[in-house]
């Protein structure tokens, strides 16, 4: 707990003393600097943070903590339930907040437990995302994600290479229909409708365009992505350059 008001520290300790479901060991620091030292020297599961301290104030207190210890969940201690700064703190990465005057053992334990669990889930998701991203970037095929109108949301490096762009970021926002030869765009529209109906299309051949106007032959497989309610939200596509294969025929 990083808090300079000793009355608030005592209030929280009293709440912890009445918590019978779980035992919580509390460390305390009265300033941000001393809190950072303790966090560096000991292992903690969660940080209870007052934003206004003798050596730091407002959201800067939170951003400093998150920058130094991004793996630890932070619960902000607030004097008001609708404090705009507290709400902004949650948007910046705090897991939750506690209103000091309303701290009770059951609320305290629940908030701390959920904060720890959410942070653990976030860590797992980050690791999984990094692994999938590495897999996508290593793919010899172009991989794209587009919205329902065909606007490119993201792609891998191979997609950029196929179409003659310097980076995937340079392609964001492009409508993928513009990457198809004009004479085949009507076919692409029909296949897009088929993907909506059937959920996927496979082994579709197109003539695709490069940034400089050059052309190459490609095979496309696409699938529809739905949200938890079954509503279509995006398309994922896999593009393979088959120019050499066609010329060899």
C-alpha cells in the first residue's frame, strides 16, 4: 500500500484483520520513492496506490508505477466514487479502484482477488499474442485481417512484400478490393458474398496488383470471423503467390 495518510492505512489494516476467507500480508510506503524501493526489494502480488503522494501527484503517480512494474496489478485508492482522475487511471491501466470511505473486508478481498486474476489473464494473452504474431510474421503466405467493408485492419510482412509496400503499417486502411485487378473485382465481390453465406472460400485465383502497378497471380483462401453473438465482424485472408507455378505449367 502506497499511501501517506496514516488514518487510511489503519482503516485498511482493520478491514484486512476482519477478512476471514484469506490472509493478506500488507506492506506500506508513505511516498512513491519509498514504494518503488520496496517493490524492487520484495515480491508483492498487488499494489494499492494513492495517486496524490508527497513526491508525486495525479496520473503521473500511476504511470510511473506501471512503467517500473508493468507485471503487477494496481488498484487505485480514491477519495470519491466518481472522481474523473480515478476513472482515467483505470483507462490507463489500473485494474480497479477502491473508495477509501467504503472499504470493507468483503469488498477489499474481492477487488484485490479480481485485480490479480485479471492481470494474470492479461499476461497470458500478451504471451499468446506475441507467439501468434511471430507465427504470422514467419508465414511464407500473406495474411490479412479486414473489416466487413474490405478495409485492411492489419497484415503481416509477407503481404506488404507481395504488394510492394515497405511495411504492414503502410498498407493499413487500404481497401483490399483495390489490390485486385479491375477486371476481377466483380468476381471478388461475388466471392465475398459467398464467404458471408458459407463462412469461407478456398483456392480462389486472382490477379493481384503491386504498389507500382505490377501484377502477380495469387491463390486466396478466406474465412469469416464472428463475435460471441454470431455477428460477422471481419474477414481473415491467406494469399499465396503462385506466379512461378503458373509459368511452369
